[in-house]
């Protein structure tokens, strides 16, 4: 394990990078006109306004539902409550706070790599993250990604503290933060097994049962209010959300050959059941096509370009060429994790997140939460090659 005490000169350099990252994000928010809300962002905005005026938690309107988990809507609701008095728009306040969270993510990335490998890789991580185009742009989007990535990165940092120190307190706290990230993006829930992977493939822990129990307890305590609300409001238990059917069904259309026609005449249809039926039929009748689509096909659609929905945003366009080198070197780190132990944590997270997402609709937006881990893994690879520095765990 690397020494975690940061020297004065090191803090100065990190602070400069973080300040540059913050100024760049604020400059983008002020200088580039943001488009009107559409899609999920428009729905989130309407949902939160409805929640604050009627007290009903409903994504589509009408009665209560659990179509989305409450993490991001409640985050928006708190900001709206503070800055919105029924007139005007609080969206720039949301974007400003998300810019701060984006910079917080950079700091957490730095601290994680610092613990696993050392200063060189950590500094490279911060520098690339500060200028990676999707991380500069994402705070402008009224979507879950910026909040989720910050919370998940905080979870990974607390998780590392808990496992390296074999501390029940830190692992309990990490379990609670992980639950918060799941309440923002529920697809990450299967990564709750991360402590077991760490124990068997990175570092044996004498008190693994206590650490697992503490993690699970922290997770459950944070999730309980959502479960109780669903029981009381809906009359049945919804562990996460009911949204999965639509993106799962969209992911059963190889190379989007059917397009919008896939969703015609689906009124009252169980989209999850239809999706699984299409998957079974696809792997039976068009086996090679579906194998290719559910592996390299979807992978390429997710990682072929950065998540960046602002066309021709001037100076930001010049940052786009960073994307493919990050992807190539980052996924190389997954291969090298078999021999370089300090890369295994990132490799597991990347494989787990990608494997989950390959079941659903492949969009560059859904690859965005994996990009910080590609940056961190790639930074360690470059630091090893440049300095021949041995890793730490």
C-alpha cells in the first residue's frame, strides 16, 4: 500500500489541476449555450417540479410509481427547493453543483490511484480527467451520470480504506455510499460482491466475514426507506426500479436494424418478458449475429466515441482525440491486470460494469461511468512503463 500522506508540493500541483478543471467546467457552462431539455433530462425536470408541487413521486405523472430510483430526483429536488421559487429555472445551479462534483471525482480518482500505485500515476490520472471531454461536458447534462460517478468513486475510495485497513467502520460506510450510488443508477447493484473479489484476487483479509457483514449492513440500512416507501405506496416490494424493460428490449435489436419500429404497438405489453423472449429466439435462430451483437458489437457502440452531445462547442472539440487512446490503454490495463495486481480492482469494475451494460441498450452515455476507471488503469500502465515503478496494494 502506498503512503497516503501527501506532501506540500504534491498538494500544490493537485490543487492547480483541480482549479484548472473547475475553471474549465464553469467556462464551458457560461460560454456555451445549453440546448433545451429533452428525453430523460426533460422527464426528470418535470418529475421534480411535480414532486415539489404535489408531493407525488411519479416519473410519468398520475399515481405513485417506482419507474426510477430516487437518488437523482431527490438530488434535483433539494437544489430546486433551495433555488427555485416557482419562476425562472434552477438548472444552472444544478449544473454548477454538478461541476463541483465532477472536480470532486477527479480528487477521489487521484487518491485511489495514489493508494494503489503512487504519485506519478495519480498525477497523470488527475491531469487526464481534468481535460477529458466527457468529464468537462457531463455536468451540463441534467442526467444521473455526474452524481453517480462521484458517489461510486467515493464508494471505491472508502472501500479501499476499509479493505486495506480491515476496518469494519470504513466498510460499513462504504456499503452505505454504495447504496446511494445504486439509488442513482441501479444497474451497478451486482457490484456489491466487490469485497469478495478483493479478498480472493487482491489481498486476503483475516476478518472478511465481518467486513462483508458491515458492507451489507450499510447497504441495507440506506436502502430500507426506499423499500418501505414502495411497500406503502405501491402495495408490493420493488427492490430497485421498474424501468429495466425498455432499455433491455432496445438492446435486443442487433445493430438497430428495426429502429423505432421495435416499440410500435407495445401498449400494455410486458417489455421485459418480450425482451427475454427476443433474446432466446435470437440466440437460437440467429446465433452468430446475437453473439457478435451482445459482445463486440455493443462494446464498440459504447466505446467508439466520447459521450458528448454538444455539437461544435468550440474549444471542447479539440479535446475529443483524447478518447480513443484512453479506451485503448485503459482496456490494455484490464489485460495486464492478470500480472499487475494493482490493476485488478479496476479490471473487475470495468468487466462487471461492461458485462451488465452489454445486456441493455449500448450508448456512449452508458459507457461514461467506466471512463474514470479506464483513465486510472491507463495511468498506472503508463507510469509503470515510464518509471518502472512497482505497484502497491
